[in-house]
C-alpha cells in the first residue's frame, strides 16, 4: 500500500481500490481518480469538470499553462472531453508526494468551483454522475446513461453472431498450453496443482477467440473444458510415469496410456495420484473464482465488466454555473506538455509523450 495514497485518502475521504494503487472518489464535489503510473514514476490524476453547454477547454488549458511552471511537481497536464488530466511526480519522500497530491486537489477544485465548473455526466450533462470502470476504462456517468449503455450493450451482444462449437474447439486448443504446463511442472517434481488456474484462463481466452463472444453458455462450456483438461493433464502425467517404469520391458507410450485405467484400479496408485488432481481443482476453483465471477457479472452489461468506483455524495449542492459572458476569456493555446486526452473520455493510464 502506497503511503502517500493513504495520507491522501485520510485527508480527502476518498477510497483506495485497484490493489491499493488507485485513489478514487468525490472531493469537494468533483470526481477524482488518482492512479499509479509506475513506468513514468508519477501519479496520473483525472478530475471530471465542465460547464454544461459550454466549451471550457481554452480556459482550463490556460489555467494549466500558468499553473504548471509554478508547481514543478505537476509535470504535465491538459483538458479534454470534460476531464482535467495531469501527472504528479513521485518524490523520494512519500510525505512530499502526498502533499503534492493534496495541493493539486485543493488548487484544482478551488479554481473549478470559482469558475462555475462541476463534475457532470459526460454523456448527458446531468449533475449526478458516479465514477465507473467500464471495460477497464474510466467514466463519469449518471445512472440513467449507465442503464442506457447496459441496454444497448445487451442488445449488441444478443445480435452479435456467436459460435458455440467453434468456441469449445478454441477453449480446448488454448487449454493445451495449460496441460503442457501442468505436465512440465509435474515432470520437474513439483505439485502441478498450481496450474489449475492457467487451464481455466486459457479455456476462456480460447473460447472468446474462436466464438467471438462470451455469453453464459460459453462460460459454462469453458468451465467444463477446464475441468476435463485437468483430467487429461493428470492422465498424461500418469502415462509418463508408467512409461518410465515399463519402457524397459518393451512397452510403448501408447500401451502405457492404455494401462492407466487398470493401474488406477489399484487403491495404492489411485491414492497416490488422486490428491494432486483434487488439489489442481481446488487451486482452479480458488484462483479463478473472481475471474469467473466477473465474467458472469459482465453478462448483465452485455459482456463487459462494470465497477462502480465512487458515487457522488448525497446532498451535495454544486456551485452555480457562471454566465458565459463573465467566464469568457481570450483563447489560449493548449499546453505544449499536456497529454492527449483519452479517447472517448476513457482513461488508459498512458499519456502520449
């Protein structure tokens, strides 16, 4: 857990998520997400703000153009698609990084409020948005627009062509990678049960690749394929063990494979191999529980995952928008160091250099 994010959480009331590398919530009425960008040793901070019915890009970018040189910890910034996006450098001292984050939170929300800008639904402009992760991308939308998106996605998923047999073939083919890993780990003398999760993930990936869509029948098929391929993996392991012993008697690998059912009829051999298989299924169930649960939950939204990161606090009264005349100012060029705004107001954790 990042110490600076804990300090920022305690000071703002926002919450940590994403394995404690993301801070999100509403601060002073503005939707804010702060996400760790390890590659560039910084935090990417997004603040949703707009003045409904107006284009405030020039005004916000002008403010950022003045703000950045005065605050070296803020290394890049830009505005687009109703969202302020900046980078806050990570200092060697965590306390300084926390103070940098808090300084920017206070400065940006204060300036936005003074200029009549609010966090609004990026789709319809309503004043009651919540922060969502939609298919891994961040959005600020209201409940009504989210429901419309859900209905549209469900309709698109239903209309999209799918191929269950092809998907099953893909699940089997991709899960062969998990089978190979299972057998390899077993031959190295380790417990192959840890490969159960790999089987499940490979089955899902293969199904999606071949079927072109993942629905409930597909999810069930993937689970069945993963369980079956676990049996195949252990069968191959037993066959190879038998071949090591009986090859000196002239038996081929195929003949050893044919002997496996008879070998397992012996209680001693069955008790030697069954625990590894059961452990594999246990690891598969535990490791893939969240993965499968999310896949099932995504069916509610047409196949893509939806996570509510933060809801706007009840009873918050947004500042009254200022008039266009009083807020208007000469246009200024966009900050040269500003990152490109994420396409479709979605956050990709990558600014264009």
